[in-house]
C-alpha cells in the first residue's frame, strides 16, 4: 500500500509526531495543522476539504466601505456595544427582505462572528429560568458549539435529525422537551455538515414545540439563502429563506458574513433577537445580571463582557454589503452559487469511484449541492476512512465529531478546492478505489 499519491513514510511519520491518538477523531484545526505539516514536507498540494473557509474573494463593496471607515478614523473609537445604527437598520431590512420576518433594529446585534453570538446565547438563555439548564442540539452540527457548552459548563443533549425527518420530528422533540430541562434548541439551516435543509413542515414543528415548552429556538443561518435549488435573491419577494421564525416569536437567529459575503477574516455576524423575546422579563436573570430584561441583559450583560464591541470598521463593511443586497444592487447568491456547482462535480467524482453520499435526502427530495457534502466508502468507518485518505492527499473531518450517528461518514467542504484540482482529485479517488476494491 506504499504506492499512495502522498509519500507513505512521510505521512506516517507526521501522524506519529502529531500527538494525535486518532486522526479520525481530530478536530478541524488539528487536521489543518497535520496537513500543513505534510504539505510542507512533501511539497504536494492536498485536496483540502477539512475547513469551512470561503474560497471566493471578499465582497468588494464591504472592503471599500471598511477602507473608507478606517480613513475616517473609526479605528481609534470604541463602537457602541449594541452596534452602529446603520448596521442595525440594514440588518433589520435584510431579515425582512430575504426572510420576510419583522425584527426591530434594536434586536439586531453585531457579534464577533456567529460563534460569539452562539456563545452569548448559550450563556444568557441558560440563565433565564432556574429549572432550564440544558441545550438541545438538533444534529449533526458544528462541533465547536458543543465545545462552547463544555467550556461554559452547560449541559446538552443531542440527536441525529436524519432519523426523524418530517412528522417523526414532532414525537422526538416531545420526548426530549417534555422533561422540562431544555432552555434552547440549536440547528443550522442549510446544515453544517450534512447540507440538509429543513422543510417548512419541520420548521413549523420546531416552532410549535418551542412554544409548547417555552424553549428558545437558536437558528444558525451561517449559510443564509444558499439552498441553491431555489432562487432566494429577489429582495422583498418570495421565495424567502426558510426559517422557524415564521411560526414562533421565541427565537434568536445568527446571520454570518463569513460564507454568504466571503468576509470570514473580519469576524462579524448578526445575532437577531425576536421583538417578543428581546422585551421579555425573566426574574431569574437577576441572579447573574443587573436587569431582568432579556435583550438588555444580552447586550449590556453578556455581549459586553465578551468584547468591548465588534471591530468598528467591519461593522461599516457589513452594513454596506447588506445595504447593497437590500437595494438589489448586489446579488450575493449568484456569487456563492459557485460552491453548489463545484459540489455537483465533486460528488460525481466520488460516486464514480464507489463512494456513497451519506446525507442525501430532504424528506423525499434530493439535497441541494452546496458548501458541504458527506461521503462514505464500503468497509470503512468515517474515522478509518479519514485516516486512510490522508495518504491520498485528501483531507476532511469525520462525522463522528459532529453529533452524527452516521459513523461511516466524512464531511467534505468544497470551498477551498479549485477547479484545476479536479483532475488531481479524480486521480487520487481512482487510486484509492484501486487500492481498496469493493
């Protein structure tokens, strides 16, 4: 088996020296570090699919606005903790025009990426009621969210939603939420890592169960409007981004600039709190904060304790990008469709070589081609497959670290794979198939 595309001895030595007990269980950043080492030592370029990093240039309207803001001197001034007015206004408009949801600008709060928004939400929501101390993850999901709960000492429960699509979801949520200890439930839509998209029926079930058991819906929209099966860019006109917020007032949504606007490096997103939740009074909050008002507590209690504001110039950048999209001047969806087009090609390269797509359906409809896809290979666990594919110059992450029960699976991100690498990817997959005949 030494006839691998990447030098067998070099890879083996790098793995042994990495201090990783099991490459298949490694975190995203640990895989990145290992592959960086192997690339440096061999001079060979990997097909890198482990990190969800934008592979497109940053949106120029944002870059220009940020440069202009810096020239005006904002770098020397602390921004208001609740965000600059222009950004809050455009975020509220964006949510109305692309999701058809009314949220006051007051509840649109900039955060240091969606990750900080999630951290702040876990911390605050879990203190709303003494008896509710557990987060429910509707998995598979972004592994770092569970890491955040571990760091905070917050309990969580989880289940793989793929076994409970459609009406089955109601019974599963009833089983868990009826215990009375769940403070919030989080999911991403489109989903990281599986790229499944919740149907309107499923979102309505989530909303109804949230209202029944007084649970806050945490909706991660890091990939907003990126279900490329429908054209979600016509400001103010359907179809709109699917959201549970259409059916409940008990929600917080997180909108990222990282993927839709390719602005990941500046670490800015929006945490949007429904008007009803923002104004909600929760006396139990007074154990930790000076106010019992949820929205006030979120901003001046939690977010303020995490950072003295989001980068001032980046707020102007995101405001400009949202404004351009709101005005119909910047079709961000057309730009990021490149991810879906690449995914379609790459998935075929995998399936032509005996690989299988793990999460392949949204109820009775094939999933979209998008930022991620999941694959498996007969005879391998996901951990074993990932460990083996390193020798073939292909990196990804195991679904085992995402809360998935599909332990045979691996998550691939298409963003950093360039089209001129497709021939190389095909060669490596054929070699893998040759060495591991089905």
